[in-house]
C-alpha cells in the first residue's frame, strides 16, 4: 500500500507544475480550451488549479497516513515539543503570508497568468515581491516544510522518506520559478 501512496503523491506533486509550464509556454493552447468551455482562461485556470491542489493535499494525507499510521497527525500534535509545533507553524504562517500577499497584490488575474491571456496586470515590486523573487513558490515551499517539520521530529525513523517529499515538492516550485523567469 505504501508504494501506491508514494506513487500517487509523487505524481500529484508535479501535476500542477507541468500544467503551469504548459500555460506559461503555450498560452494559446489554454485559450482554445477556455473558448470551448466558454469560461475565461483565468477563471478556468483558477478552477483547475484548485482541483489540483485538492488532489495534492489528499495524496499527501494518504501518503502520511499510509507511511506512519492512521493516527499520524494526532500523534504529531500530541507528541511534538511545543517549540517544534511553533517552528512548523511559523514556517507555515510565513509561507501562507507570502502566498496571500501575492494574491492581495496581483489579484486573481495576476496569480493565474492573466498577462498571458490579455489581462492588464501591473508589474509589482512591493510586498511580497520586495522580499524575494517568486514569493508564491517560496511561500508554498515554506508551508510544505512547516507541515513536514513536526511530523519529521515526531517520526525521525522516517526522516529520509519525509524529507524526500519536501525536497521533491520544493524542487518542483524551483523548476516552476525557473520556467517563469525565462
């Protein structure tokens, strides 16, 4: 069962990144799809992106529960040192603040490649873009590590497996930022 859970997760993680790469490099393909569905490209992208995030989330939960047992999350909260939970929570919160900052700054059109679909999206250099390049991807990686940190600390025997998930997922965000920079 663990092989199935791992395969599902390791397929779910790159799914949106492959999709974003296609959208970024071949926006006309998505325009044609959107035209057929009669949904504006940015709106359709937002719906599809949300669906892929839901698949990623449930794949992650299934993987952790399969790897560590049905009570993995409750055991993590029960057994983790408060400082571990605080540090994980801080990473997660900073990551989400960066993500929300991107959304608040750019709005839906900017977040979902509106510039590729004829939307006027202003070039932004303020928060969160003043802190780091690609704050949405750095924020997502921080959120992933914030979720993984307490689990890794409570289940140190699975350090390699859980760290591999974090490295792989963060690597996908790094790849997406590279593609969008070129």
